[in-house]
């Protein structure tokens, strides 16, 4: 494959988005536009900050990138009508900043990158948590996010803490309210990104592990109940053993093969 264009598209997006925000841009603000991980975005922006025109800063716990050439521009709505890479006209410019052919090339490049880089494993939960944190009503607590997430409460807490340590999201301690930089992440672009990211096995590894543990737990519970029934009700042991194993096997298969639960509308 030729030189990838996704880093260039990421740079162009960051530059144009910063121009609408007084020169400042945050890594999380790019997620609604690209099906990539925050790690890939941060790596690209960090390379830009090595120049004299872009500065990496930390303010109120959030990491930001300051594009000096855009500092004097008045803030305005970010809604480009031309592709940020090819300058082709966009039919629907709301959260579609690249032309369809450019998107196809980027997705092909990201698919190739996924064979050597585990970016989908991070991207799947990063998009999920950023989407929820951006759309749930305040105060956005960890428990509220976990109530809508496909992750467990413990995993949500761990992931949020990791994002906070990287300066992606901040937490107001008094109300335990998680806050993002100003942004919008509507459901349509989230569903589009999530569908693309989840096609890679690495993105489903953690979810598969959760389903496996749940299936094993339910199967074991069934076997224990069957043995208890054999002892208390004096049901013939061979009958209980055969019935319990059969029922446990059915529950295990159904639980493990259950399709992933879609995120509830928020």
C-alpha cells in the first residue's frame, strides 16, 4: 500500500477545527469525524507539536494543542462544505468532513494497520465512553455511564481514569461529574464508526471474555442448583447429572453466542 493518507487527514482536520475554535483543539474533538483510536490521533498531534507552529499544553486537566496561525481567527461553526483532503464538494457536510472515496481509502489503510497495531481494541471503548460522556445529561457520573455502557462498572472506572490521566477528559470531584472539551458526538456518526471498528477481532476480545465468563458462571450456577435438587428432593443422581449438563450446555452456547447489545439511545 502507498503512503497512508489518514495522518494527513487527521492533521488537516485538527488544523481546520482549531481555526474555528480560536486555534485550540483537543484530541477527543476529532473522534466524531474519524473511526480511529485516540492513540493514533494523539500520536499525529504530538508530531505536529514538534514544530514551532503547534504547541501542546495542559489547562485544567485537559491536554490541548494550540495552532498559532489560527489564534487570531474569530470562533465560528465548524461545518466544511469541501473535503478537508481532496477539496471535493460534500453532499452532507454535517460530521462528514471527507469525501466518500477518501473515507474508503482511510478505512482500507486502517484495516491494514490493524494487522500490526491493536488500535481497534482501544478505539471501540474510547468512542463508546466519549459518546456517552458527551450525550448523557449532567451530572455524568461513572455509574451513569456504566448504566448505558457495554463495559462493566469496574472497567468503566478504569477506562475513565486512564483517559483522565492522558488529559482527554476531566472530572469535577464534588459531583463526580465527567466533562469533555466542547464538542458534539451525535448517534449517527458514532454508529458508523462503531460498526467499522467492531469488524476487527481485536475490538471484540474484551467483550468475548466478558461473555465467556458470564456463560461459565451461569452454567456453573445451573449445575450447583441441579446437585442441590438431587440432595434435597432425592432425585436420581444420573437423571440430575444428565439434565443439568444438557441445560448448562444450552445456556452456555446461547449466552456465549448472544449478539452484542447495542448502546441505548441517549
